[in-house]
C-alpha cells in the first residue's frame, strides 16, 4: 500500500534526521524527493500529519534511549531533536510521563 509505505518512509527519515534539531516537513519531503505540500496531502490521506509522526518518533526514541546506563538527559534531548535539555524535559519527561530510570 502506497500510503502506508509513505508513513513508513517518513518515520524512517525522521529517525535518520533527528539529531540536534527537529527536521522540518520541507527537509523530510526533500529527502523523499517530494514537495512538502504533496507530503502533507499523502499523510492526510493516511489520516495523520507530519507533526504527529514527528512527535511519535521523538517519543519512541526517548523511551528507547532514556533507560540506557550511559544516557544523560542532554544526550537523549539531542538525539530526539532538542537543542536544549530543558525543552525536552518540559515536553517529554513532564508532559508525557516519561521518567528516567535511576
């Protein structure tokens, strides 16, 4: 299914580009050889949005990396596209109930 594969391709690209800053829809669309508007339409046809996929990718990566023994909040924040750990904490640790293992 073309639409499902579009969501999968966007998810894969998000994980690739999430390092130090959040990728924009234009950046992801360009990597997929598409225009941003066409990417928006394709995702809408699948019942999702770029922002939902970005938030989901960030959350999944945070949950995966926070429990690692050498993980720091700053390192995980950078991995999920936040330049400042405080923004990551406000968004994910407090807002989504993620707690770092002690």
